[in-house]
C-alpha cells in the first residue's frame, strides 16, 4: 500500500514513503513554508546523472531518480517546507522540467520507495 507522496512543486505527488498508514489529502491553500534542512545542492546526484542520459528512458532514469529522491521522502513530503522545490530545482537544471513527474509515476499515489 502506498501512502504519503513526494511532490514536485505545482504538480501531483510522486513518491511514497510508508507501507501502512492513512492517506493524507493535501489541500492547496496559503500556508507558511519554512526552509529545508537538507542542502540539496550538496546531495550526491551521481546515481541519477550516471544512469539517466539522453535520450531519457523511464526504464533507466526512473530507478536512478528514486535512488536519489527516496533518501529524502520525509523532508520532501513535508508540505510546510520548500524541500521539494529545492530538490526539483536542482534536478531541473540537468533534465527537462517535469520529466520525472510525467514519466516515472506508478499510479495516482506516485512512486513506491519501499524497495529502495
């Protein structure tokens, strides 16, 4: 069972972090957003950049993306922080904006990080 997703800013959720629990429905409302405790500029993106090269293919790029992003599901799922924006801001410097969201979703609840 997939619960709690990582979201790309201004898109639907992408990654799951827990096997059991209850669904949380996030509403788009004005909220106070705090800084992110993770420095996503210092994160090692080599597992992604080494495997995901043009022409971008979901079969190689999506597992590589999950290796990087699934380490930070709690932080990225925190809708009161700007962690998702910071991570995708960095990734979007090297890949087409929205590519991972459009190509790596496993269903309405996003990607399952339980196997990573």
